[in-house]
C-alpha cells in the first residue's frame, strides 16, 4: 500500500469447539494481538481497542460454523509490518492458533 493508504484484512475462522460464539455476549470472539501488545496499534484504522483489531461479524457462530473478522490497517512509514493475530474470548481464554498473522507492506 502507499503511505497513508488504508487496506482491509479479512479472516475467516471455524468454530471447532463445543460452545457457540455469540456477538455482544460473554462468548463473543475477537481477533487479538497476542500478549495484548498495543505497540502495533499505530497500524490500526478503527480497531475496537489497541490490541483487538476485530470482532466476529456474525451474531451467532455455532460449533462447526465460520466467523468472519474484518479490520482496516494503515501505514505512514515505508516498511513491512508483521501483525500477529490470535482469537480470544475476552475475560475467558485465548483460543488456539496456528501462527496466524498478516503482513502490511507500505511502499517507499
């Protein structure tokens, strides 16, 4: 992307657990930055919190269902930025991940 541009990242995750994910309730799933590290917040454009880029889009994701997470990123300075991601049920637990991440590349 060009410096100052805004891009959209979309992630789809399958609920492989036994509990439904309900938006706005205690089982809502968000994408989090592992360790709640706010140092990458400068790349966010409209993130819910500095360490939570996205919340599940669907109202209900039953076991075996899929949730969509969309968030915007921006970059002022040229370079490549690795954004690690991990699903989390805030106040309950971090969910398993497989080294999920996205890379933002800002052109010179």
